């Protein structure tokens, strides 16, 4: 059994994908890195997906996580957005799979409930709590905070995954 986790949280997007990398020792989580992969909106979707794949591969190589955590899709503004987001999620899931890294998926409601204490929390509340939980002084981009929130959610729930097998 792993004594600590190095979790790469991902907030998927077809234009901008947030990432948050934390270490969790069973009692507390520590922020190691975070940011986002910005894709050129003018590029065709296949080109953006290729760029996402390449950049995520570099990120996984550099950070060396034990596992990944990603937000499940439950809502999109329109069908086209949902399809594009689904394609981006597919690339992300494939990248973790290629490295034989387990990846865990969480509903946005579960992430908000875990981080803020209520499932209907707004983005600013999530950002605020992520900064507090990880002792981050700097302002976080929305995608970056969401990715860290997904990673923190997994950190808080990972023992339940171990016990369910």
C-alpha cells in the first residue's frame, strides 16, 4: 500500500485545461505545482487535442504522479461544448492509462461538498478554500483551483477506494 499519494488533478477543457499537483501523506496535503495548459482557440479541435496530449505527457513525465483525479462531466452549455469536453477528457484518460496510472473521477457536486462543505458552492468559494487548505498565498486561476480541488477531493477520499476493493 502507498504511504503517500502524489495526485495530479485535472480540470479538463478543450481551450484551457487546469492541473493541480499535490502530495498527501494521509493527514495533510501539500501543494507542489499547478497551472494550466492553454490551447489555441483558433486551431482545429484535432490540433488542440494533439497539443493537449503532448503537453500532458510532458507534465506527467516531469511531475511523476502516483495517480490522477479528474472531474466528471455532468453539464455543458450546449451539445458541441459537451462533445469537445468529452474529447479532451478522452485524451486525458488515455494519457494516464498509457502510464498505467489509476485515475479517479468525481462529480463537481462531490468536489464542492468535499472542499467547501456544500455541493452548491460557487467558484470563488472553491478557490478560497483551496487556497486555505493548501496554504497558497497567490491568487489561483479558476481552472487551476478546480484542478487542485479535484486532487484534494481524491486525497480526502482515497482510503475509501482502497477499502472498496
